[in-house]
C-alpha cells in the first residue's frame, strides 16, 4: 500500500457539508485516519461537534469517537469538500461554502441521491472542481454527532470525467486508508444511473406504501418488476448498463426489513427527495422517449399525498 501510505502521511483538509448519516461517518473515518476534517452545519450541530466530536457505532468499524473541527461556514481553502446533504437542503447548504474561499485545486465531491445535482454544483463552482460520486452504505444520524452505521460495507464510486487526470488520487488514497472501498470510474452518467436505477424503485415503492422491502417484493411484486424494468430502460438510455434482472436479484437478497431513506424521511415528517429521485427519473424518461407509466403514477400519488399533509 505504498500509495496509501504516502497519501495518509501527506494529510488532507476535508470539509464535510452536512455531517449526517453519510457525511458524519466519512468525517469520522477520515479524522480517525489522521486527516483534518471541518464539518459544516447549523449552530447547534457545530456546538455539539466541537465539544463532543462524532460518536460512531458501527458493525464494521466498532464503536469510536473522532475529534473534528466544526463551523457554520467554510472560511479557508480545503483540499476536498464532500457534499453530503439531502437534495432538499442543497441550495441552502451551499451558502456555507462560498466559491471565493475554495482553492484553485479544491475538489467538490457530491454524494447525493439523484442525477441532476452535478449541473448545479458545476454552475456554482466550475466544472474542473466537481467530481460526482455515489456511495453505498446504510448509516443514520440518530442525534447531532451520533452515527449508527448498520451495513457491513462502505463503497464509493468516484468519477473523473471533468477533473484533471490524477486529481482524485489523494482523495482515493485517503478514503481507502480510512476503510472505505473506492473505485474511480470514467463514465459519470453510468455511475450515477447505476445507483439511481436501483434506488428509485426502492424509494418510490417503500414510501408510497409505507412498508419495508420484504412486503414490497411479495405483496407488490408485479408493480416492483414493472418499475424496475422502466427504470432500467431509462438508465440504459442515459448510458448506464442497467439490468432489471440483476436489480431484482439484489432486492431479493436484501433483508426483508430494509427501508429506503426516503421512507424514513417520510415517517419522520421530513421533506422527501421526491423531485430529485422520482422527478429526475420522469424528466430523463421524457428526454429519451421512454414510457414509464408506473413511475409516473407513483410520483403523482406521492406528490398528492405530501401536498395533503
């Protein structure tokens, strides 16, 4: 691991915008590995993080506490800005990262659900800084600075389509050293849609019916199959090698009690990422002329449901 050792010794300054389930876990692991981490959040969370750090309870990493810095706004250049807020909070959260503070070589790495946010970030920070990524993990913030990591894996796919060659190397090494499995992919659209094609059916159906995956794949099997096929078709039209049969096999292998993050947000009375997931799926389908009747109905029904709340 010569490259990892070199990256670890060099050290990174990493700003984490939104230290929730995903951001808090990554912040804690990177800090634990010796990197300087600045968490950007609201005043209450900042006070907690400054005094108590981040407490992680993890099936993979065990229980530990990591000390981090925290502020309501980025006030100095960072090597990397990890954007880990919900899409519903993105516009407001970006005010915490002024463009003029970023260094010329700062990497902005969004780890959001959906496929449309990279355009927002590139318009704000410049294409050469933005390296979209996807993460596969089950991790939840149960209180400010307290993270429960339930999955035995943390996997990140980075994309290097618009950044300079080699610009991701230090971040890749830092993540690997901190215990995250990392791949660097050439195709941004393929990477984003590979996750979207799996996430959208799970999110829309579990949220619409208010039940975990086990009941979706039994009581609503026909609808699940149809929606998976629709989403896979849109993914292929957008350049991803999405496979409906493979997606269904993954759903069948997941624990029956699995819930989507959208469903958890709905249950907690929080805003849901309906537009970022369902809306983006419908807009992509329309652009490419793909019929998605099941997705259209579910998005409409969810929209009505939350308008009535």
